C-alpha cells in the first residue's frame, strides 16, 4: 500500500500551539500583503523626503548667502544643513506641506468612500494608487538637485490626492476589504492581524531606506514607485465582495452598470432596532478620538526624526532607524498582545465594542506617559526605551476605527470611513502646524531649557484627554 505523504499533516497541525493555529486561521493574507506594499511605498520615503527637502532648502539658502559652497551637482553635505535658519524653514515647509495634503483628502474622502460603497473598494483603490504615484513624482521634480523650483513648490503635490483620496484613504479602504468579509465579533482581531503588515513595513523600510540613501537620496523614490505598481496584481487577486447598500440609499434601477454591484450581496448580520441617541453619541465621541489620533502620527513622522537628530547629534538616516524600533514594539503589541487580550475579554463576556473602548483607553494612557518621558530625558538610552513604550500604545487608532465599524450600518461603512478620513485630515492639519510651531519655538528657547521638550508634552496632554473621552463611549 503506497504511503500518502499528506497523511500526517492533520496530526502535525494539531501539534501546533492553539494560539498559532488561531493566528493563521484568522490572518487575511492578501489584504495584509496589499497593505504591506502600499505602506512600504510611503514609509520608505519618510527619511528621504526629509533629507531631499532639507537639501533643497540648504541649496536655496547657500545660493542666496554663499554660492561658492554649492557644487555644480547641486548636492551639499548634510552637516552644512543644520543651521537654525535652514531647520526652521524645513519645519515651516513640512508643517504646511501636511496642511496642503490634508485639504484634498478632506474634500474627497467622503465622495470616494461613497463611490467605493457603490462600485467596490478595488476600483477606488486603483485610482488611489495613481494619485499616490503622481504625488511622489512631483516631490522628486521639485527637490531634485538640479531643480529650479523653490522648496515651497512641494505644497502643490497635495493636489495629487484629489485622485483617490491619498494614502490615508487608501489604507482605510484596504482595512475596509477586511471589514467586508468579517463578522463584528472577529473584526477587531482580523484588523490587528492585517495591520501587522503595516508594522512589518515599519520594521524593514527605515533600514532599507538608510542603505539606499547611502548610495543615492533618489533611489528610495524609484523603489517606492515600483512597490505601488506591485499593488495592482495583488489587488486584482483579492475576491470582490460588496456589501448591500444602506436601506436609505438603494441602488437606482436606472443607474449605469458601473454603479451597480458586480457580485451578489453578502447577507448582512441581523441587527437590533437602532438606538439613535446612543449611536449619535458614540459616533461623536469616536470621531473626536479620530481627531486626536493624528497627533501620534505627526509626533512619529514629523517630529521624532529631526528631534532625535538635533538633540543627540545623529545623522537623519540614523535617527530614522527609530522607526524600526517603533515597528517592533508595535508589532509585538498588535500581533500578539492585543489579539490575546481580545480573546480573553470575549471569553469573559465583554462586548466587541467594549473591548475596543478598553484597548483605546489604555493605549492613550501608555502614549501619554511615554510622551512625558520623551520630553524630559536627555539620555539616548532612556529616550530609546521611551520610544518603545510610546509605540506600544499605537493600537489606539485601530481600536477606535474598529469601534466605528461596529456602531454604523454594514452598508454605510465606506461613507463613515470617509468621514473618519476627513476628521483625521482636520486633526492632521492642526497637529502638523501646531506641533511644528511648538518645535520651532522650542528650538529658539534652546535644548537646555524646559521649552525644548514641549512638543512631547503637548502629545501627553492630547492623549490624556483622549483617555477621558473614550471612556465615555457607551459599550
């Protein structure tokens, strides 16, 4: 009798620890791969964007004050670009850059969300990828060493986000693909597993970026564009699943074929009669949390690298390696700790919404405590440890996002995720300009004075408020 090589596999699978089997059974592979490639195209460029813009400002500064320093290639050594006027202008341009990028996102997020509810997430994501590629190309065109554009011309790159809604809309839309195929009970856990792909990206992108920048500051931009192109075949491999529209927005019988669902609707879960007062209250509080969430992102991507570089006299690529530490801490928290706690709390009878509330609350407290330490310490070892603690609280946004999908109708998730994108866009505008202003004022006060760490203490206050707000959500 011939031996069956697959015969022992069931026993082998049973020998795998239960937690590991649960992870693999719940892991949405294709959406996670798509999120990895999409976010890789953004995270790979965090340090290169800062360096390329800094070099453009540096070149402009020396052309006006001492043209002999500028070589024919237009490339100026980084150590000559740490003057206070150059760094202040860098902070100013980057702060308003975020503001200009947020405007198109705010205007277009809800329309793109509504379109996604009608024609499917995949078609909208293709358009989104095109807009992100145009944004990258314009930034390179403006900041190229041989460019004649003023550095402020990077602000115009935000208009590319009219096409598809920008990276924030794209990331939320990919998570919506997971929502479409998940029950409310399993949604938080599948969100965590999908989001872990973003954390893996944070882990690998900064070191790769540092290596690429050692050869050329433009090399990461080529790799980022290639990563966006790879998103297309992965997206096409994800099964199309479109939930029915809300009863308040049924499809028109005369609508064009493009606006009609292309696949049979998935039966939605039975829902209890709506409690409109509770729904409105919960949504208002959750949206307020989303208004505060971008503070964490701006502290990470706009403040952390230049703050570390200036405070501890480190090159920007070296300071950018802290993003990998953030990713590692975040990965352990979201891939292992939070799903485990979610299952334990579910077994104890907590509702899915209440689990999200508790996750968001204690994540806010963790971030607030870490921000106090980051603003106080002048020890690189203590600062690095505090960055790890800071990152462990990053599950707050995912928990709040999951909570939003639980308090709205299944057929309106795209619209409400569009609203979330708008609210986060407003928060990003406020946080970017406000934190950069605090940062510039702190530089003026000086590194040995209390005001220098004020940018982190602002973060502590914001997330302390967030912990109070989220506790008032009824779950």
